[in-house]
C-alpha cells in the first residue's frame, strides 16, 4: 500500500472540515420584518446571535444575509418593539413579526437624573424627537424647537449665520438677570446669554447628533435642578451606539438663501429732490437726470450658499456599544462677507464590564468660525446709519457709488465733495474683520454600579471647556482721504477661556412590592465655573498690511484682563411613588449653596410636590370606547435663578478709574465700584400647575392641556443711587413678577393606511405682570420708548400719541418742538402744551398667543411635511422706521417720504423735510408684530432597493417660504436687545431673515 504524502495529508486535514462546514451553511437567506399590522419595519437589525454578522432591513422591511450556519439563531431587534430570536432550521426565506413593546413606544421620558415611565409622569414635560428638530435644517437645536412645544417662545434675535436666539419657557422670569433656560446635554450644563451680537453656544453642537429633547416646564420637573431651574430646563439626549449590526449613515444637503424682503427707499431722483427741499438749495441741479441711482440693498445682499455634511457609524455587541460622527457645516450669510463654519467630531462608548458594573463616555469637540458684520445697535436715529451695516445700506445716498473704477471701496467722504462723510459706505463696513473662532469640548465620563437588586450608584464627571478668539480690524482704506490721521486703523484681539466642570453622584433605588412602586433618587453635585479673558485694543497703524496680527505697530494700545470663579454645591432627593399604575406622587427637594450670593444667604432650599391620577384605570372609565387614556396632574414647588447675576456682586468692589497726575506722572487710579450687600439672595419662583392628558379612539387623537401660575420674588434689580453716595447703583432683591397662562397641544393620526397623515398643533397663552418695585416706585424709565410699570407686563412701550401733521394756520403747541409741516402729538392732559405727562402706554411687546402646526403625509415611497409657526397680538417698536421716516438730510429715507408735507401737498402722515430735525417718539412707529410663517416644507422620496444600501432618501426643502404679516420692517420676529427681559420687541435693524431652498440626500449602509 502506497503511503500518503505528508503534504496530501495536511491538505485533507484543512479541506475536509471546510467542506463539512460549507455543507452546513445556508448560502443566502432572504427575509422580511413586519409589525403586528403587517407593515414593513425599515431599519430593523437582523444579526446572527453571538456574532458580529448582521444587516439592517431596507425601506420595504427586507433583508439579505449570506453564508449563515443552518442552525444559527437570528436576533431581530427594532426600537419600540420586543426583540425576538428566530431559529433558521435550514430555512432560506423567513418572515419575522415583531410585537410592540409598551415599555418603549413613547412610554419612557427623560427627566432630571434619570428616566420615568410616561404614564407615571406628574410634571409638565414636553418631548421632541431629534428627527423633528432636523426636519427643518437649522444651525442649532433651539431653532428646531420653535413653535413645536406649547409654553415655549423662541425668538431669532439675529438671523446672521450662527446668530443668537432667546428662549422663554412660560414667560419672562427676571428683570436684570437671565431668563434663558438651563440646557443639559448628556448631563453637561450650559447656558446661553441670548445677546444679539453673541454666537449661540448651541451653534457649536450638531443638531444631527440629537436623539431627543425634553423641555421641563413646571416646578415639579425643574425643582430637581433647584437654583438653576426657575427659567425651565431643556434636556438634550444625544445618539449613542446600539448593539447589533454596524450602521453607517450619511446625510448631506446643499442649498441657496435669499433675503425674504427688501425695503423701498428713495431712488436717486427722489433723493436729490428731497435734499434740495431740506436745504432749500439747488444741491442737485437736475435731479431727473440721476434716474434710479445705486440700489444699495442689491449691493449688500446676495444669494448665499449653505451646505451640510454628516457621517456617522454606530453599532456594537451586547457588552460594548459605540458611535462616531463627524459634521461639516458651512453657511454663507445673505450679507456680503458674513458666514459661519462648524467642524465637529463626536464619539460615545458604553461598556458593560459585568452584571454589576458599566462605564461609558461621550466627547464632543467642535471648531467654529463666525465672520460677523455689525448689525443692530441701541442708539436712536443718527448713529444708526454709521454703526450698523443694515442701517448704512438703507441710509446710503443713491446718488453715490460703492466702488472706484479700479474695484476698490469708494469712501463717501471722497465723493460729492465730502458732503456725505457722516454716512458710511456699507461696502466698507463689510470689509471690517469681526471674527469669532471658538474651540469647544463637551466631555462626560460615567461609571455605574448595581450594588444590590434595585439599588444603583452612578458617578459622572462632566466638563465644558471653551476658548474663544476675537479678531477685529477696521482698515484704513475704507476711510476718505480727509479722514485718515495718525489714529487711523483700529484693531482688537481678545481671548476668552471658560472651564465648567461638574461632578454628580447619583444613588437610585427602585422597588416593586405588590401593586406599589417606589423609586428614590439622591444626588450630590459640586460644580465650578472658571472664566478668564484678556484683550488688547490698538489704533494708529502705518498701513493695513498686518491688520490686527501685529498690534505692536500701532501708536496707541490699551490692554485689559479679567478672571472670575463661581461654585455651586448641591444636595438633592426625590421620591416617586406609584400605586396600581393609577395613583402617583412625587416629592422633590434640593439644597443649593452658591458662592456669589451674600454671606447671609449662601444656601437656598427648593422643594416641590406633584401628583397624578390616571382616571383611565378606574372601572367606570376603563371600558370607555371614547378614551384611550385619561390622566390628571397637579404640582406645586419652588425653584431658583442663580444665573441672574455675575460673581462678586455681593462684595465691596474696586476697579480702575479716577486717573490722576502724581508728581507729573499720569497714574491709573483705583476706586470703589460696588457696594457690599450681605443679604443678596436668590430669585425664587413659586409655581402651581394643573394639567390633563387625554387620548381618544385607540390613541388616534391626543390632547394635553396645562394651566399654570408662577410668581417670582426677590428679583435682582440694579437700582440707581444718587451720585452723592459715591456710587451710581446697587444690586439687590428689589422686585417681583407673575406669569400665568394656558397651554394646549393636540396630536392626531388621521389616516393610518397606505396613505398616512399625522398632524400636531399647539397654542400657548401667557400673561406677564410686574407686581412690585422696591420703595413704592410705580414706574421706572428704561429708554425713550420703554418703561417698567407696576401692574403692567415687562416689555411695554410708553410714547406720545401721533396726531397727524401741523397744517398751515394751526397753532403749534409749546413744548412740542415742532413746526408747520411737522409732526403733531396729542395733548392728552389738555393743558395746552406738550410735556412728559402726555406720554402714555401705547403698546405691549408680549403676544396674545403663540402657536405651531405641523403635518406629515406619506404614500408608498413619498413623504411630504410642512411646519407653520405664528405669533399673534404683539407689538414691535420699529425704531428703524423712526430713523428712516425722518427727513433731516444727509441720508436716504423710506419711499413714503415722496408724499411728504408741503404747502401744496398738505398730507397728514409724512412731515416735511427739516434740516437736523428729529421726530417725536410716538405710537406711529409701534406696529402689529403678528405673523404666520411657513417655517418649512419638505418633499422626500425613498429610493427603491439598492445593493449594499439599506435605505436612501432624497428630498427638497424650503425654509421660511413665506410670512403673512402687516409689519412694514424686514421681519416681525426681531429683538435688537437680544436676551434683555425689558427692552423686547424692538427692531433696530438686526440681520434680516433668509429664505432657503435645499436639496438633500440621506443614505444608510
């Protein structure tokens, strides 16, 4: 017998097992995953159990797996449904039906320091899915919440790329302090100033990374955040990895933007005639020959591009889950030279060490560049056109031109013999460097231990580290020849560093006994915020070659620096009790200590109690054919506002000032700047809430209604002092305020067959009232058009009442400062003269109600959605109209002044031109700010099955498609004073709103 060669034996040893194994594999398995109604479930995970082999179902719920062991079990999972295991038993074609998991289908909501079953919720909490937020392409998450949640008013303070927003949850709660809510992103707490010129910190976060947002509105839900919960809390949960097959998702869109509206100004011929009238001189010898002249709005506003690219990968095993995402966002502004870029990278990791220990982390790092331009100022009239690029655009004489023959900026001071040097060429203003570069990292690390059954300890360490570089340079070349001097060229460079860190130890005990459930949550937290900045300002450069990168070349330089620290220590406990899924009681208490309050009031106590009764569980309702769910909620509690003041306001402060000569040497003096106040304490909000949750007809229609009453006392207010005291003001607890209102939200599944139609609507009514000011003061003047008045809401306008134009032969009342052909205001007190007593309350910037409406349609592979938002009953003080209806000479005005008063045209609306004149501040410029806006409309199509692609969708979308309003300005959604609680509803020419058209693609691999 022939011997077998060693090589042949080795080949048999390798190949035979492989052949045997090959015979036990199923080459191709095709399948479908459906719900209980037979509807396809796209995106379900199908994996070979115990391995990393798997796939995801396509749009039709279909999947394909290759080379699967014949007897291997398949694990099928889908969010909101019970997972199931399928034994193949050699099958190559299978259908899997998943049952709805009641504990997952919208039944769990995120609350402070944990989650809670929705049926057990006693507070007023609204949830928004991440997919709904990104339905409208937005720069930051707050923009995506606009009009989606009752009781939440969101105002775009500045529509510039990366521009800031203001959010008010159940009204304005402070006077001098912040009324912005607390944002918590995966446990990391951040705040937003709402400043009109600030870059929103929310713009550094990619909205596509967000899984869901919960808005906590009443005291029961916010008391767990104690000293920081008075203005409401926004909990943002980001996407994390899930066990199963690795998923890759690509999202991208590109689009164009245009200004939604331009204002009609005088053309060159009309402007020349006005100038001749005002100065009673032939400044322009032949106005008709000038024609239209320069349309400066066409010069400054442009069609701008916007683009967004997002890539993410996620997955994991039963023990370890991960996710990684990257984003690039680039939005050009509709004003030349403005833009916003964001680069972000985010990763999460969760790992189960054993049945008792789990660890995880999430890190988000972003790099944003915002090229801003000067828009929106607080001044009245004159300076407006020189400081704001929007104002300069409107005020620029149409008889001048933007560029020289060589294409360089043509300063107005060098045109028309320097007649218009007080007005800036807006193209020159656009050449000013005003850039913010922000590097920010949000990091969270946690460890979780299950001590015994039902008892869990979680320790988390959170950090928010940011560095902002501010660059500014106003070049010499935008100045006229006669304007250039030794101090020309202005530069600034500044660094701002913030480090906010937070440690939280959370102990949770959850136990069921019989029909009773009790859950206890205890928290110890310590938080520290560190801030420092340094800056240098310089002017007097030899040329523009180095801009602000070599400030040592400047003739004049000043430097400044600042550093501060504040800390907050907290102890918190919460007990949730439920009986038979019918009765629920929550008791919460938090004890906070803040470093920045007075020595006598470092600590504050913030308790709350709430209850809920699920009436649907009562026998006399349970079998109802009408109600699917019926729950009554009630809560009462107190929260605080630690963000109302900056650090050290309770201490005796000193600062630079009162400089003097000592021994013939100029010396910088130090003088007292702040009076100590050991009794400086928290702003406290006490709120009662009554709510009802109802659903009808097998959950086809849902209704949520809330009524609330919130009183805030000990408001921090800066009170003016007589100069004889040596101080100008003191910060103390000097006022109180009330907000009360009604909220209603409706959601309906109108059609559920092949053609699906869902609709959501909400409406909110809030009434704000100033209850008191210290010392019996009834009224406090804020500006020439705004006051604080006890018994009235914040944001009221007090002005004269417009009464037409003084006509020939009329007597001009003393004190009016007017003339024949000038504005006449009403003599309200009938004393025969115009005084401050003739001013009265003429408007309220707060809306009567706000609302939102969204609807989603789908049929086969097509989907269509739209989203409307609206504000009704509010007034806007159109400060820009006040400026550009004033024919004082030297700048352009609104087109209406073609019909200005003259002896031959005795109209009763527009005053005659008057050199150097100023119009009285009257209710003529207070307009109805009501509007209805089509925020977004999107049409999408899911592509048929493509090899290697689990799902693909293309869509076209439009934002701010149209706005229905009577407002004469650029846009009624405006707030030139940003996060101010008192000077609201003022339009002083901030960055205008843009309309966009986008094309997008979403691909899953």
